[in-house]
C-alpha cells in the first residue's frame, strides 16, 4: 500500500516512529510533513496529504499534529477527503469499516508511540464494509457537490 504521511512541528518524533513502523509492515510511505521542530502551519501539511490522497496518488494518509484535530480539519477541506481523528484502535478500525476514511489523524500530545502504532495497525488492517455504509459514504460526496 502507498501511504502519504504529514505532520507539523509538534509531531516530528512520532511521525518518524510511525514511518518506520509502517515501512516495517511492508508499506511504501512518502513524507509530506516537516522534519523541523521550528513552528510551522499545520494546514499546509494537511492539505498536501489531502490532495495527494484525493487525487488517487496514495491509497491513504496519516496526519499527525499536536492533537490531530487542526491538521485533519485542513485535510477535510479537500474534496474527496474523509479524514478522521482517532485516539484509540477501535475508532481507527470503525472509521475505515463504516466511513471509508481515507486519512486518519492523531496527536503526538494525545497518544503515545505504542498506542499510535495500534491505531495505525487497526486502520490499515480494516476494510470498508460497504452495504448500508456505502450509501452514507456516497452522501458525503453529495454534500461536497452542493457546497462547491
């Protein structure tokens, strides 16, 4: 799987840990984030990953900032993105199974390294269930069309 990852200054360390972990699982990872701890603007990185995933260049994305919230809001401004903040593995599994989330986000200030790995694994191992959930996911695209 091809995975885009992005982060701001608050999440450099966790991003590097997660990149290594995802690569050890056999996935290809491209870094769209910063490698500097100098203050920067997380919307820039959320948008970069969002555009790459929405364009189909990557199968999914992982975003990390202080809380995961700001960077996911930025990504969700890109049409076709379904980014979800996950602070536990169950949520990570369910956002894939029910919402077909194509990006997950979490915060370095919120989750530790091991929990972040559990979140990523649960998300990457999950599959969209379709069925009644497909109708709802299609409704997301309809909302985007009405708000262009």
